[in-house]
């Protein structure tokens, strides 16, 4: 079998061969390999972020807590220079079970439960006010099962005549950072059309 050779006429100069051009590549020392300098930015990653989060249930409030800690780090009540629209939660309003379902049927109000959970997640003070907002009655004729925040949102809607306005007022009460916007104020429900032609309606 012919031995490999490096001749100017047969191939371009072999840059990785040994001086004797034995055909075996030369291992370059690590010190000769340079990498581009990493980009360094003195500003925090969250400095210019604006986030819109869509969802509901128990998942969105957990996401909002993490985003709130990231976007509003270092801010405090009365000294918050971060605009509230840096974090916007667009929340589903299709709940038709539990406390929200009862209030929806009895008062015609937009289901408040998922909205309440998101407001609590964005509250700067996670102690007494938030605990009251999330408090759920476990007894009492008519009160059993209702969350106080749901009742507050329902009452504010009755007073103002506007569910969106009620949410804005409740946000100020709990000191929420960011904005909470209902996906719709219309009375809507979940439904699924099955392949056999049946339709299943309702969350529960």
C-alpha cells in the first residue's frame, strides 16, 4: 500500500501534519486554542423584561410568584419604581365549580377564583392581608366553601358594576405588583366535542 505523502502538486500544504508528514495529525496544546470572550452585561437579566403570562388554575399563580421575584427584585412598597405592566397576567374565567361556580350562578358574576389566586400570588405582603384574601370558610349556612377574596371581588363588582374595575381595586388592597386581567368578562364555559359526536360541557 503506498505511503501517504505531501507534495505541492498532489494536495495543499498539510497544516496539521508532523514535520515528517507521516500522515498522523499533530495534537495542538490547549494553550493554543482561544475562545471568544463571554459577553458581559452589568445590568440584571430582568432589567428590561416585560412578561405576559396566560393561564389559570394552580399553575399560573406559581409561575407569577417566580416572575414577580425576578422582575421586582429589590423594590418595596412605596418605593417601587418598576411599572406595573412589566408583568401582566391574563387569567382564564371559565371556572364553574366550587365557590366560583356558586357565585357565578347566584350573582351572575365573572368567576373570581382564578383571579383571586393570581392577585394573592402577586401580593407584596404575603402575610396577613393575603391570608385574609385567601381565607376559606369551612362552616356556616351559605358561607361554607367560599373564599373571602371571592366574596370581596363579587361585592366590588356589585358596587362598581364592573368586574375589571373590581379586580383593579382588589389588586390595590392586597398590594399586587403587576396587573391581573380577566381573559373575558362574558359568561363562558369549557366544552369538548368528541369524535363520536358528543359534547361535554363544564369544568367539573
